[in-house]
């Protein structure tokens, strides 16, 4: 490959082939050749296809800056934000495959129906401040919650999670995104609601066997498994499975 | 007759689900009316999510001497006194309460050592005033409002685009649009409509704005007979990325300068000393943008035609903590480590000061039952907006518009939907599919962006603006023959055919207003009229549709009451 004279450091190939999934449930991959510019990302390539070859190519995007989490897709089989996936990070001597998220029903091309996520979110009780509390919080106490609130809802963690992706447990499992959201509420220094029963019984957090796939794909580098899911699981164990607590509960009910 | 489309009925219909739309929806719902919220994207993806540096509110947590009067004065000075003084006053007075409210709804701002909301310095603000969460304040704001709204029970219509406001006589009756996913048409009945659709950045080539920023709301309001105000004032943010090409225009938050970032040219000179020695890098955006542009134009630009912005004198851990998304953005997209070296930055189209003319207290436009808030509305920012004043604008005036829209809805009956208007709206949307020989919209869009970028940019002249008007006419006639391919299922090419119409219309409003204002003020710089003109300093431009044509007139800026005059006169 001959590098561009003035851009040897960024981007080298002249052209790339994108193998993009087109259509609905019975769709198939179609190859497009696009010119490569320095620093180009996969979303740029998709826009190039829209603008010059196929104006009806369906792709969600908004900010193109990694802040909104709209342009999620599977690039060479890996869940990615297409706006942050540089072409020069991929082997360009073979086609780059771009497919829709597998864990959600396809609508068209790269657009899937992610409305289920919004339904799950609705079931999580909102922040409820402690009555009469003073509105003082210290940075050391909000640090860990701020990590969870970095989430841009790209749903890549949902897509990669085998409970949803391979076992389609959408009915009984909330998914990493909503464990992160719950953790953000549960660990808010001034919150007064408990969501542990919901997490245990309805959002099925027990189904997670902490393989950390979600953490690996998170573009915001949130430590989903270690910082959100495991502490929530521990809370549930403390609350529902601690032998002493269980004993007290039995006596109380008796 | 009842229309043959899927129809939803609400008392208040809000178009746009960024900060202003969500805040309006929450308030309208609190007033006990039925609220519908329509947005072009998925909920939570609106442009508010990209706001980085913070929300301006005179809380006085860091600088105890700050209060609303000084915020008011900074805002008016930043806007070169073309602002609606009453909006600037309400904004400064109410912003702190709106911020506290966000916190009570679960937002977690960065903290001071004594446990209060931390505030940072920003351009044009006398004191440290911007409440923030690192450099992702907009995300915190939209997520907080989104969760609050959903929990309160707002009906949200995601990925739905409104293409027409429907009137019953001279008042609002509803709206017509399509579902982006399936392409089916849908109508909404409503007594009040709030427009919160943001700006028009996508008409420029180098822009920090997302695809949604196509001036829809301003165009809908204009077509419905509402007045547009201050359309010549388009803000070019001084610091967008300039390299590599794919990320050109991407925002580099002003917080970099707020945290001590220094601008230099290729000769290593700290050039802001020439343009604003007192405020330096924290001068207002119009001044810094022109300074960078001038340095580049005069041959002192950086390697890829910008300026060098350096924050690497701060400890790396501090930079990563306070500017995390900037750190990642440059590392991942430009191979630059901002903790060790400078960023390359240049001006990028960022914000529309102009918009729908509204009453300060209510957000009521000049059409009955039609309200506007946020970037789609005008008045607060005058000739130039201060950083941080946008997020506060959204919540202060979103709430006000939501309240007024609910009050209005309670006082009127539902208007009737007119079959002829619906038929016309449908015909307009289907026409691009019927053409077999026209061009696709992307080419027209690229040419529009070239036109606005090169002829209606930071520096303007009579010649360029006249040329731009001519080009816009040609683009309009090309749009008459635009075509869509494929089906109505999630078809971005088809969607763009409609968005382009709004962009062309509002680009014309911008150009006509810019042509008329023969002076330089705030974000509007005329090379042929480089000075400000006292007469123009007392006038706003208003654009309105008359007899089917775009008409422009000048209106006197409203007189500032004596007690506020006094605040403005104080020197500090």
C-alpha cells in the first residue's frame, strides 16, 4: 500500500470494500467500494454509500462524536460504534462486514427495533430523594455513580450479552444497560428507594454469569460487571439469601 | 371528516425531545394536561447530548459575589444588547432554581470541596458560573429530564418527523408527519404546539451539529405564519476539530479554555493578546472565532489550517478527569494525546441565536397556540450567545413554554383538522417517489453546505450574500425535481428531501437578514461594514411570510427599564 504523501500517519489505503447487510429479515450482504480518506471511520464510509451509491441505506446516527450512542452496529462481527471505528484500525485487504445488532429485531439494513430497551427502562423506579435531606454530596461519593451515568445507551452491551443475544431472554432479563442504570440509582448518595427485588425477580440479574463481555464492548469504558453488576448481586445476596436475614424473615412471617 | 391516518390526540404536542422539549413536556404534564412528545431520533439522542462544558447559573458556589444581576449583564454584553432584556433577566434569575431542580431529579454534578455543585469559568462570564459534569454536562441533563419525563407519564413518539403544522383558521389544530421506521403517515390533534427542534447547523459544511439540525421547527413556524427574529446571527464556535477530514467541525469544548487551555499560532504566539488582551482565551465566542480565522487567513495557521490549543501544562490526571471525552475524542479519532501535546482547532458552525420570535414570559409565538423554546426560539442571546447559556435557556424557557402551552390548551377547544391541508401534506411527501429522472437529495445538500460555508460564513460581504441568494434560488428549483429511491421503510434519502426544504428556506432567511444588517455586531461580521452602527444596534430583523413571499422588516429593540439599565452600566 502506498501511503498518502502528507498523511502517512493516518490512513493509508485508497479504497475499502464494505460488505453491508441490506434489507429486512430475509436481507443479505451487499458489497460497496468507497474511497478512503485519512482518519475515516466506518460511519463516514456508510455516509459515502448513502450519498453516492444507495440513498436509501438505513443507518441511525446523530452526533458522529461518540456521545449519543445511535450508530451501533457489528463491524467484522464485533459490536461497535461506527463513528468511532477507524477504517485504518481494520484489515482493508478484505471486505469490512457491517451488520445490524443481532440481539434486536431487524427493521431495515442497519436499523433494528430497540424499543424493548425503553420498555425495560420504564420499569425501574426513578430517583427518590431521602425526605428532609440536605443537598450536600461529596465528590468521593458521587465518583462511582458518575461512572454509571456516562452511559450513552448505545445498547452494545445488550447486544453482546449472551442472555439476550443467544438465549433471547428479553422477557425475564433486563440486560447490562439496565443494571448500570439501576446501580446509578441504587448508589446515589441521596436515593431512598430499593430496586433489589425488581433486579432479582423481574430483571433477572441472577442470569448474568459475569463473563464481562459487556464491559469489553462498552465505548464509555464503564466497568459494567465489576462496578455495577457484582455489587448489585452482592446486595441481593445480602438482602435475600443471607441465612440470618432469611431466618428473621421466617420468624417475622411465622 | 376524520382523516384516514393514524391519529393521536393531546392537549399539548411538543416537537423535539432535547432539553427544551423535555422540560416543556414535564411542566405541561405537571399542569394536568395530556402531553405528546415527538422526536426525529430515539429518545435521549437529541443534540442536547452533545453539550459539553456546562450550564450557566449564578449559584455563587465558587465565586460568592456572583448573582443574577451579573449573569444578566454578562449575557446582555455578550449579545451586544440586541437581546430581549426580559428574557435575559428571567434567564439569569431562574437558572439557579432550574439547576437545583435537576439535582433533585437525580442529576449528579461535579462537587466543590464543601459538597456543593462545582462551577467553572467560561468565556464572557465574569465569575465561575458553569455547573458541569466533566465535559458531558448535556448527557447528564438530557438523561435526567428523560427519566423524569418517562416516569411522569409523557407519551413519546420516537423516530417520527413532523412535516406540517395544521391550522384551523388562524390557530393551531395539530400536526402531520411520518414514522421514520415504516414511512407511514400520522397526524396529531393538539390545542397547543411547542416547537423545540433546535437549529440549522446542517446547512453548513463545517459544523458541530448532528443530522437533526435542519431547521425544521423554524420552517414549520414560518410556514404557519410565525415571525422569525435575528436570523443573521449564527454562532461559529471557535474550536472545532480540523483534522483528520472526517471529524472536521466536531466540537472541542470551551471547557478546555475554561480549564486553562492556551491558544497559539504556528509561530508559537499567544495571539489572543492582540484581539482581547483582557479576557484572552476566555473572550466571547465571536471574538475568538474571528481571531483564529484571521490568524489562519494571514498565514499563521497550524499544520492543517487551524490554531493550536494546549492544555498539556495541566497534570494528565486532571485533564482526563475534567475533559474525559476530549481526551478520548482526540486519542481515538486524531491520534493526539491532549495530556502531552496541543490540539488543532478551528471555527465550526455551532448555534443559531436567531429563531422563532416569542414572548419572553410564555414562549408564545405570533401565531395563536404555537409556542417555542430553546435554540428554535430567539431573543435571549441577541447577537452572540455565551457558552453555558444554552443549557440554562433550555430548562428556564422550556418550563415556561410548557406552562403557557398547558394554560392555553385549558382555555380553548380542539380545532378541526382540515382534509385539504392533510391531502396537500401527503402529496408533498409522496412526490419524490413519483419522479424518475430527478437528482437525489445528497448532491443538493452538499451544494447548500458549500454555499453557506463559503458565502454566509464568519465574514460576510454584500457580494457574497447576493451570490448566496442566487445560489439558493437555483437549489430551490433543483429541489423541485428531487427524487427518492426505494421504499418508504426507513429511507434516509427520502427523509432528506423534506429536511432540505426546511434548510433552504431558513438559509434564505439567514442570508436576507445578513444582507440587510449593514454593520458588524456579535456573530455577524461584515467585511464591507466592519464597525458597529448605533442605529442598527437598536433594531432587530424580523422575517415573516407575506402573500406567500419571504418578507423582512426592522423592529426597534424594546426599551430596557431604568433599574436594569443601571445594572448594565455598572463597571466590573
